[in-house]
């Protein structure tokens, strides 16, 4: 973990030591650095970081995230109904290297807790047909994320 990451420094100011595998209350992360408290993509304004959240709750909305191998994670973009669009959080994930923002992956563990996976980099994206929350086929953006070592 890059202890010099903007997110790690921002959280440390609130007494939170960010470590891969560490378990944290999502509410406390947002209390410290801001960002949207719900949904899969959060864009805090107090640190140049994008927080992405994956886990079982997303499956009911048609999200299907998975590891391809030890370093590559496929992450479904945001949008619950109809075709996804390359706007808001999806743009933030796609463009994070150009905008100088870090990308951090958390796994939802339930009851308000998340586990920190680590810093990632978006290396590609593609459009796939996936069901929306109503079970209807739609275009969904799938980001190819690689671990930052």
C-alpha cells in the first residue's frame, strides 16, 4: 500500500490507518474524506481519489464484478436501469489517470463495513450486455482495473 496516497494521508488525519485487508466502517471513511455514502462509485472532494465499492449487494441490481486473475478486476459501472452512460462516476473511473485521481477498491462486507482491497488503475473498459435491476438487457460498461503495486 502506498502510504503516500492521498486517500491514506486524508484518512490518517482522522485516525484511520488504511491497509490492504483492513476492515473499516464506510460511514467513517465518508465522514473523514466526503463523497457519496451510497452506491458503487464515490468521488470525495477533499482528496484526489475515487472510491469504488463491490460486493453481494450489487448483484441484485445486475452488477457482476469479478477477478480475472490476481491483478485484474472487472468492475461494472454505475446505473441501475436502462443502458449505462459514460457520465458522472463512470467518467471519473475511466478518466482518473488523466485527472490525477487515485482509484481505490473496497469490498462490501455488510452491516456498514467494507474491506480495503487496494489502489487500482483503470487500464481499459468495454461495453457488455447485462441485466438491469428489472432484469431487462441493457448496455453496461465494464472497467478493467489493475492493481497498483
